[in-house]
C-alpha cells in the first residue's frame, strides 16, 4: 500500500534530521535505516501498529531503536502518516 506523509509531518521530519545530524550523529545511519525499514513493514502490513489511545482511526508504530513513532491512519488506497512523533515530547501529538 502507498504511504503518504501529510504536510503536518514536515516539522517532524526536519526535527528527525536535525536530531540525527546535530544532536546524535553517530546514530544517524541506523535511524534512517530503521525508518525506511518500518515504512516497508507498514506498506506490507498496514495494521502492524497498535490503535491510538486518543482516537480509534489512528494507529501508532514505533521506529525501532529510536525515540520516534509513526502516527498514521489507514485509508482505502493509502496510509497517511500524520506525525513522526518524538515520544520524548509526551503523548499529546
């Protein structure tokens, strides 16, 4: 299934890049690899993540070995990524 990153994820992606280039550069390559791998998993298994505690139509899938989680919803023809959430910010995305 096709994965679409919605406009609201732009800041999240910028933060992800900044974090792994400026704050934790030694983890950059692994983090990018994990993010790509989790997208492949999600495309093949749209319901791989668990339902959100806040909304039933939203799902969450952790990016392994990072503090980031994909917040998404499954639509009939695509998966919409709503946030690439840094979980250290709390649960209110």
